[in-house]
C-alpha cells in the first residue's frame, strides 16, 4: 500500500515505514501528525485517484527530527560590469516516519500492547 501526499507545496510517494524529509513543519520531535491531503491511494490492485483529494484518507506520521539541508551557493554575475553577488542557503526540513496509511473505509486499529 502506498499513497501520494502533498505537503509544503511538494508531492511525495510514501509507504508504511518510509522516512521522508519535508519542508519544516511546526511540530515537536515525537509528535504524531496527520497528512490529510492525499492525492492518490493504492492498495495492491485498486487505485483511488482524488479529484483533487481522496476523501477521508490520511497518512499518519511521527516527527523524527528537525534539521537543515546542505548549503547551496547562489552566485550572480553580470559580465563586464563588475557586479558579483554570492549567497548561501540552507533549507530547514522535518524528517517524518510514516507509521500508517488510512483509507476512507477502514477504521484505525488500536495499538498492540506489549
């Protein structure tokens, strides 16, 4: 089972137990969040495509960490004018662990006690 979700203006294909990096979300480490903007849901043979979203489908994820990406250098130059600008940028991100994909008709099962 996998789903295509949208967060931060980008789309991600996720499956259970995947770890993804998304643009920074306002959540604490260890929190569980729900991504409700599910664009596509596939369960083996059946595929549900949303118009634009799949109704009552959601992806449950837990926040693993916050961090900053690799530095990107932005360099602007105009030839023969002596104009040069050098800037660096590091994008903030949130690392998510996908714990469950819930489709429209299936209720969330209670957690198994150990």
